[in-house]
C-alpha cells in the first residue's frame, strides 16, 4: 500500500506544481516508496499498469461514487485523484470511529478535530479541553 500512496502523492504534487516531496517514516519505507514514485527509471522497472479507476476516467464506464478509508497512511488519494475535479462522481472518505465519537477513543480527526500544526505540518488534530494535542486511538498495524 505504501507505493500506491506515494505514487498518488507524487501525482498530486506534480498537479499542484510542486517539485519537492518530503517522506516521513520510522522504518524508511515511505522514503523508498517516495523515491521510487519520483524516479521514472525505477517506475519503468516496476512495470506499473493502468489502474482500474483510470479506465473509468477514460470512458470505460464511470462510477457514481468512490468510498475509501481516510487517515494516516491510507491510500484514499490513490483512488480519488483521478476524480477530484469530476462533479459527477461522489468521493466519500470514511474515518475510523473506534469506540465511538463520544468515547474519545477514535481517529476521526477530520470529523472531530481542528486545524493545527504538528511537526511543522498543518493538519487536523484532536485536542483536549486545554488545547493540548491528544493521541488518536488506533489498533491498526501501523
């Protein structure tokens, strides 16, 4: 899944006119994936093929809606990027609600969070009543 995410992020950065991508990973896997996504020679060695959603975009039928999990490290953008500007296709991002939004044990930063800066990057953050950043609750492998 890492390479799918990196390719989508590199495509988005290119579309936005950006020429620099920073990868953050404790194990270095995102760094390798990002370098691969930015290196045409390596991409050709990996033999990427046309994604299913690109076939939809090119007129071989089109979905009414796309649904993907969103949150840290997930590759929703890999599915969504071809349809960001397509008004006919609904893009639905689903966040993990854990034990419920009222429990405080969830990772629904887009639903329950607010814009803030963490490690120099603007993001949606969960905060406590004093405004301190709260770690999201997750049981994911990552």
